C-alpha cells in the first residue's frame, strides 16, 4: 500500500458488497454502515405503523381497516368513528350522489321521456344506509331534542337512521289505527303516554271508563 498517496480512492467506483478479507479504500466523507433490520419481536409494531399510515391516507380508522380493537378505548373509538363518519358523509354527498346517482337519475328521466313517460319535475331524494350508533341511548335522545328544538326536521332525523320518512309515516298511521281499534295503550305511543310514563288526559279517561264498565264482585 502506498501511504504517500493521500488521494487514494478518490473518484474510484465503490463496490456494491463486501466479502471476507476484502480491503476497500473509501474517499473522504464515506463510511460503511451495515443494515440492522428489526427483530421478529418488533414485527407487530412495524406492521401497525404501516397500517396506521395506510388508514390515515384512505381517511378511515385503523380499526375499520384491520379489525384490531386491542388498543381501543370507548372514547378513542368514538372519536375515530365520528371522524370516519364525517369523511363518509363528504364522500357520499360530494362524490357518490353528484357524480354517480344524479347522472343515473337523469338517464332514467330521459329514458322515461323517450318511452312516453313524463318524469319532469320529479325530484329524487337519496336515503343512505343508517349509521351504526356508538351510544344509542345518548344519540337518540340528542336527535329527539334537536327535532323538538327545531334544529332539524323529523324527516331529516328519519333519513339519518336510513329510513324513508313517507314509509315510516304510513306505518305509524297503520299501527295507530290498529292500536285504537283493539283498544291497546302502549308505553311507546306518545298520543297516550307521556315521556315520564304517565297516561295523557284522554288515555286516563278511557282507562277510567273501562274500569267502570268492568263487572264487580258481589
């Protein structure tokens, strides 16, 4: 080795791999570093980090992507679910409805016109599948208060739960008619029972009349 050649290795092409007994003269500022891959015990941690990044990129929760609920508390799961639901709402009303469903409806109207069926002026209302509730007792109570306060309509609340308002109203009318015909008073009937579980005035009068008509023991 020529020790008087300070520029040895300058400009020389670096080798791709080292073998036992090899001697490589590196240029200034270069060194050799060996890879240190994670051990088997760190595989779950590395995989979780990758999956977290993938979930964040897609705008969904890690739990929805993997089904892994081991490190999820109620509060963190609820926060993630609410954020995921906001993304779903944006995708639904800003992408799915205007870019796919509305054009399909326009094609349907055009096809009806071609076949002599006039559909002009008919507006399509889209009712998406209902969102699964995290805390039904609190969320339903909040929806009920919002309707009573006028912050949202009853039809809007029904649509949020994935049902068509007109169909629900028709079913309610049929159920009320059947209950009245059979003389049944259910706790779920707001016409007869208050929110505190007490009979309303008309229901109390009907119950008193039925009691008076019952035969008494001698």
